[in-house]
């Protein structure tokens, strides 16, 4: 299963009101996923969720 190594994913955070949108990109495959969550959840929680989703998508594409 393909997985993103720690620190290798590119992350972008955009906050609008009480919602933060996080884009996570795997630079090796140019795969991008987007999650949205409450800003109150904290950056660490949103990062962990975005990386988990990115790993899930990479795993599905790997077969």
C-alpha cells in the first residue's frame, strides 16, 4: 500500500469563518485530497485527518 512519508505531503490551510479547508498533496504522484473541518478542531487534528485521507486514496489507486 502506498503511503505518504512523514513531512513529504504538501499541506494548505484556508480558514473561512469557523471552517478550515485543508488540501493535502503527495508530490510524488500529484494526488490531491481536500477535507473540511471546524477550525476549533485544531491544526494537528485536521492535518492527521487530511494525511489519513491521502493515504487512503493512494492505497485505493495502488490496488
